[in-house]
C-alpha cells in the first residue's frame, strides 16, 4: 500500500478551526488525508507536539494516523517555530528510518523546509503545498521575514511537484518564485457535500437562535489580513438598517486580541453594537447551520490561496461577496454565484451586498448557481489526483536536484 508522509508542522488536523492559528488549513489536512486513505493511500501526518496531554500517535481512522513530534516547548508561539525546524527534522528522520514512506508531502513553508532537508538523505520525492506565500502577502501589505521568503524560494526549487490550489497560485509561483511550470499541478480543495448542502434557512435560524432581519455572515479567524473591519464598515453603509453582521471565529495570531479590540471600537463608533453578533469558533460540522441561516457570506481577505469558507457557503446555496484575490477569483463567479470586489472599499462591498439583500429572486438565483458550482469540488477528486502524483513520483524515483 502506498504510504505518504504528510508534514504539517504547525497545523494539526485534530484541532478546531477558527481560533488561534487554526483555520482552513486544519480542515484541508484532515479532509485530504481522510480522502487519501479512502483512495488507498496510507498517511502519517507529522505535527509538532502542542500539548502535554497528546498521545504520541493518534489513530484517526484506518490508514490515517497523526504522529506528534516533540520539538520545543508545547506553548511555543507560531512566530518562534523556525527555531525548532531542525529538531523537528532530526526526529522525523529517525522515525522514517524505522517507518518508511514512499513520498513526502509538505504543507506550508515551515513544513517545506523540513521536507527540503529530508528529501535527499532519504531519497524521497517531495510534494509541496504552500497554502500562503510570503511574496503574495507582501504585495497586499503584510510583510513577512526575509528568511521565510528565502526558504520558500529554496523549497520551490527543490520540490518535485508543487501543488497549487488554483490558476492564480500557479501564476504567483511562476512569476514571484521562478517555479518550473512543468512541476506545478493545480489540485483544488473540495467540500463535503454530506455536510454542506442547501437547507432550510428558517430551520437554521431557529437552530442558531437568530430572529432578526437580513443576516450577513463572516466566518474565520479575526486577524488583520481577514478584513473583518471592511465587513463592519460595509454593514454601516447597507440600505437595510435591520441587517445584522454575524462574526463566527476568534482572535488569531500575535495581533488577534488587538484586532478584536479594534473591531469592537469600530462597531461602537458606527453605532452598530446591536447589529453585530460575535459567535465563538464552531466545530466544522456545525458551520453548515450558520451558512444556511445567512443571506450572504462576506469574505474581504487581503489574500486567500483558495478560500474553503467561500466554497462551503456556496455549497449551502449562499451567495458570496469576496475579495478578488487568489483562489476566490476561481470560486466566485462575479454576478453568477456572488460578487468579486477588486479593491478594499467598504462601499463597494455594501453595494454588492445590497444587490443581494434587495432582490430575493436574484439572491435565490445566485445561491442556486453557487451550489451547482460547489458540487464540482469533491474531496475524492483531489485525493485521486494526489494519488496519481504520488504514484508517478514513487515509480520514477528521479528527483529534482536542489543540492
């Protein structure tokens, strides 16, 4: 049976998305690996040990186990993780000597560095999915350390296959990092249609105890790059004074608490205290109820490599108003399944939301088209593509030389 070593140094598939450093990548790893095991690929997921209460190995399901790597203090901040990469790598190399795999698949740049260091000593092909790129974030005003930029460039040059979530990420890898186009595979994430599908808005609103007017939904971590402030500013400019903004998620990263405080100040400034509702992070399965209760999902991110939240909302038949960045350009068909906004102007978000809230027939058409669009993204399709990539690399054993 083909076995993959999935490196996810800072993100565990066992943690709940929506707070801290947990987000769409947690969901991605869990769903990808689960789908891979169903496709006949056994997976060991290597995650840094982040709690004293964790078992060394957690069997999630047959063929899917999480291996907790002891590397640094359990409460180490994400910003300090580069310092323990070598320790993580050394431990993982010892493990793989006794528990071999056929291919390495790194997720995020820190994991890419680990994969880069393991590839040639172990003679293993390396697949890398970055999820976010430092040079893309810099273009949006979120500068990352030069060490990360340099590390990403080395991992790009070393990887046998680079997995891009969408055409836009492929372009970014080529133009910003000089990636070899022939080594990039576009493999879009998926959505679990058993969980996320259209349903009763009335029933959903009852379930979440919402009895107000039109509901605008934001789902995600509260941090500057997610643009929650734009959602609040847009709410202040909506035509319908009964509309409510519901924010499902918690503070994230070093600036998370500061951002929450700033957002609350912005809400008070605009006199919106009774029109904005904060909801703590929810289990992934429960998000479908919030999506179905909403009239529109707003996603004003500075950057998104893909945007799983937008895909999940669309699968529930909810129109999406999103920033025209990254994979959102692919997920949202402007004027067909929702609206794409090319700038950071809250007024433009408000105008798009008004089009949806002010015309129920148009909103229903957008939602129906969104559900159809989302049905084209099954996790099983992603797993089949990845299995083919793994098999081809394992059989060829001709590795890109990055020495």
